[in-house]
């Protein structure tokens, strides 16, 4: 009988010791780790499908409006990533300029918009369009620019350049570096 009691006590001690070792080794147990603020700043706060975002200026006038099938906003950095954006940009005279691309990034604090992949800026009133791979836009100063190859078209005219600047308020365009153009002569209609 003593043998069985000693054996049961020994088995009980072994079970408790093994349980203690397992609790000490358990990776799911409490861990003292601080939150990585840099990683947290990259976590999206909002993911919206079929979204429209409108930014207003200091006077309450619309500065720019953007529609997209997918919007991912990160509040810690004020950055919004968009897929297939269609932006409407407004100048000081409330004329509308249209911009599209494959992807885009909008900083909601500075109203800086970057459009990438087949970016296009249209001036519907003037009838010209600008095509480039990377288009930057400052919504505060209403200045668009590209350091990539740019094509400015107003059919049948076409101008290529290595850099482009557009000031929406002044309806002014400056093309620089490697500027080449095709300007067919005007034809008379009979």
C-alpha cells in the first residue's frame, strides 16, 4: 500500500512540475512587448469601396474631389491610397480639370495628390490633354507637375517634353527639356 501512495505522490509531483515547465515555455503566455509606433502608423484606419472624397479650402470652396473603387486611409500619416482614381480639380475660378490614373496617393493634410500609371490631366474647356506616367498635384497652390516624359495634345497638335508644369489658376503650361512638337498646318475648308 505504501508503494502505491509513494507512486501516486511521485506522479502528482511530476505532473505539477511538467505543467509548470509548460506554462513557463508557453508562447501564448503574457509577454512584455511594447507596441511598435512605426508599424502602427502604417495600419489603415479606413478601407472603403466605391468611395468619394472631397477636400475644401480655407474659404470653404471645393479644392478637389476624388472618386475611386477602393480607398485605404491611414490616419496616423494622413495618407490615402486609391485605386483607379478619378479626380476633379478646381481652380480659383471654379473651372474643373479632370485627372485619372491607375493608382494614386492623397495627403489629406497638405492636399498633395500623386497619380501614377498612365496619368492623364484634361482641360475640358480648352480641349487639351496631358499624359505622363507620374503626375504630382499641390491642391493648395493648384500646381501640377511631372518629371517624367510628358505628352501634351490638342488634336491635331502634339508636344513631347521631359518635364512639365501646369498652373491651373493661370491656365499656364511650361514644358522643358527635350521639347518636340508636331503642329500640322491649318487647312481651309471648302
